[in-house]
């Protein structure tokens, strides 16, 4: 009898979906992957909330309150939680605002502009509250594994997932470990 | 008879006055390092070259080799300590590799690959360190400084200009420029200075050549730093 499929959830927090594109970049291995895993919450399935999962892949850092809720939901539901890419691991590009004052930043972007009449900082209650800084995911919840890269190559993601699915300790090795 | 010590269980010959690191390298054994450079006296600040000798942790760049010494270097214990030191360096500054011109040619990054550092583990400091673009040919990006003092030493001892210095103590320590304005453009610093070409990370950058080398042909793209450093005598 076939082994039951592992459940995998993925999300992009303060990221650009580049890491998800890289996941799709594993090309024909996708067929092998969907033979061995079923996707739970993910941009690929459009499921809105994460159920109990074996593996959670987190792209992007934590820049607002919604990111915190999603990340905690993943941690609660995923046996193994993986930080994927530079933003999840270091804060990345969004974290380049971290040495600036957030209020001044918002004013500069939304208020002080000539091309919009009555320019103001958006304050719709639907919008998640921004955090003072953009945080790497391991500073908010416990993370089991890290796949660096901007984005990590499809090969790196496939090597990692292949190891994890087969029950081996995932190891990228020198050739696939890249920070850029 | 030549004197010997044991390096990771293998006999290594040395001459009086040679440090552990020098003797090990002469015998073809790489020891990770950041602040050490073959053209300068040992500095002993980065501690990446830490080894265990006689049960004690010592800086191999600074400790003279002795007859019969037993040195452990490439062991899980020593490499775990080196990895922790790298992780602390990464969180203390702003090391955003994807936007750094030095990426692929950076010793800090290459050592992180060598020691399989996939995460900086600790909480990031995100310090505020403005850049200095005042010099016509050289950009200073203090975000990446690891305080190895190689530029300080090169500028003082080779160029005779003393353009750089480290100031303050502990976590407040930072690199400063020897000009009343504090700007590199107001010094006699030149792009041909030794100090302009010695930074192991991405602080002192030549302008107008950034990202000229494509990914794949950079210094550490093909081979690990342990291979490149031994081949190029660094």
C-alpha cells in the first residue's frame, strides 16, 4: 500500500513570492513532489487557514500583525517549520527600513507627494498594523530548518525537501548553500 | 632534527617562532580566519582561527608552535564555536548579502558557507550605520564592518597615511575616518592604497565596478574558501 501523503503548507509573509517561484522551478520534480505530498494552506491551493501539517514552508520576514498571526498558525500546525529565503532568515529587503523611523517612513511614502491630492497615511481598520521593525521569523517562533538564498535555487529546495521527505537530516552542502 | 607538533592527529613540522597557523598552512592545512593576513603581524581579534591546544582554546594566528603540542582544529567542537562567532558577526552588523557588491567575493560569507551556517540564529541588532560616499573612487559601507583592523593596519603601516581607526569600546566600537569632517573624501586616501584593497568584507568598495562579475565567476562561487585561500596564499 502507498504511504500516506505528507501534508505541506506554504506562505509568503513579507516576501516577494520569489521563493515560491523557485519552488515551481523544480520543474519535472513537481510531479514527484505531488506524488508524495498534499498541499494544505498555500498560494497554490488558496486554502485560507492551515490545518495539521507535516511541513510548513515560510517565505518572507515578519513586518505586520497579520504576519505574526499567520506565522503562529503555521507553528501551531506544522511539525517541521522551515524558513525559506533571505527575508525569512534575516528580514531581507523589507528589513532595510529597520534603521529608519517607521512614522517618518510612512509620511515620506504616502503623505509628502505632489501627485496625489489629500495624500495621507492609509488608516483603514482592515489594514494590519505595521511592526516597528521587520523581524526574521526565528525571532518570533521556533524554526526547525533554514534554506538561505535570494531566492534559494530550485535545486536547493528540491534537495532539502527530498531529504526531509525521505526521513534524512536535510543538508544543502557547500554547492547549494548561497546567501544571494 | 626538525620539530613537530600534531595537527588534527597529523604531524606538522615547524621552525622556532612560527605560529600554529603559519606552520599548519605551510603543511597544507587550512585554518579559518578573518583578521589574519599573511602580510601583517597577527591581530588575534576575530577568533575564527581558534584551535584547541593542550585542552585550551587559543588563537592559532598568535600562538607560537611548540614541540609535541596536540592541536585540534577541524573538529565538530571547534567548528561549532567558529560558527557561533560568525553568527554573532552577522547579527551585529547589517549583512544583507543579496544587495552587497562583495557577495561572492566576501570572506565572511565564504566562511559561513564553509562552516555551513544556514542561519544567524541570534536576534539581529539592525544597527544604524550611514554610508560614506564622499570619496570620488571609493565607497565606505560601515554596515558590514567586522572590526578586523586590516584597513587600519594597511593604511598606517604600508601606506603611511593612517586614514582609518577603530574608536569606542565593546558594542559601541566602530570604524572612523581620520579627517576633521570624518569623511573619506577629505583625506588623501587613494583607490591604489593597500588599505583600499584589503577589506575581507564589503566595507571598502571601489566605485563603478560593482556587480561586474556575474554570479558563477566570482571568487568563491566555484570553490570553498578553504581551497581558494590555500591556493592564493591568503
